[in-house]
C-alpha cells in the first residue's frame, strides 16, 4: 500500500467523540482529522505523540484528513486506520506472499456466510471456499511496561469478534477452510496473543476455534510515510 503523496506528520493533541482527533502541525497550527477506529485505541493515543495522516485532497469533505498511524511506547508505530487492514491483507494474498493462501481462482471481498459477513473469501476449483476474517491488532505495552513485543487483540470487548469466531467454526464444519488473520499494525511486534484481560470470552473462543480447525495467522506490518505492507509472520501465542 503506497501513499502518493506520502503521509504527513504532526502531533496528537487529543482524540475525542471516537472518530475525531486534533493534530498540531509543524507551524503550530491545528487541524481536526477523521479517526477511523471503532476500538478503544488503548495505548495508541498518548497526547503529544507523533502521528502520520493522509490528505484526501477533497475540500468538500468535512474532515479531509485521516489519521493513519501513531507513534506509541518505546518508539514503535501503530497503524490505527482499520479501513486499511483488509486492503493490506488482500494485497499480500494477491501477490501470493501468504503461505497456505496461494492457490485460489478468485478473491472476493465482504462475502456473506450464514448470518455473518467475512472480509475475504478465496474461491477454489472444487467449489469450496476459504473464508478469511481480518483483525487489526495494535494493543502493545504502555510506556511504563517492558518492551516485550507481544501485541494483543482485542483492545475492548468485541461481541462482533466473538460472533465471527463462531461463524468461522461453522464454515469448517460445512467443509470449507477458515482463517482468522491478525494484521498486526505495530512495528514492535514479535508475537501476538489474545487479550484475555480485556475480553476473556474472545480468548476462550479463539482457542476453541484453533482446536476446531480454524487457521490462525498473524503478520506484522511495516509502517512508513511512503508505504504500509505486510512484512512477515509473527508467532501466535494461544
């Protein structure tokens, strides 16, 4: 995912009303940007942190700028724009970079299965599908915690995420392949784990899903003003 023009830099003043943030620019002026993240952004919104933001170039938009990444504890970067996550994963799959996800006849986005919708579906010649649910992972250590490199999901209770796990297990029962893909948008990532202290039910269901045949993958994202891309797999600690 390349950015042309490159992302611009500022300093985070505050995030508020969930979808808004005030950013200070180098000249001391301030802009209000769209913050495309429905989660708590725990440990990802320290006041005064450096941020990267994009400019839509559309003066008709109420908030033409979008918050893309925040510099978090220990100098790492976290990508907080959850609308980028599916695109990052789809690009990597189409480039045949993800082991186990290289053989398919078509890639579809936002595909309905039973009463849920999965982010990606890969079609196969035998009429089966690989259903993929993608999650954006950013919950790393706080400034006063060791830089252990284990990034967690979720950062708040997610009933929607719990439902997705149940539906992934149902896809396996019906003879399809199912993948839970953690897109770890945190440059300090060495491993990924379920945040049981935040949502114990999610952690319980994740372990059940893995034991039931759902494939669990986690890949780390490289973040720069010029480009975001999936750099490589990190260990999933269940």
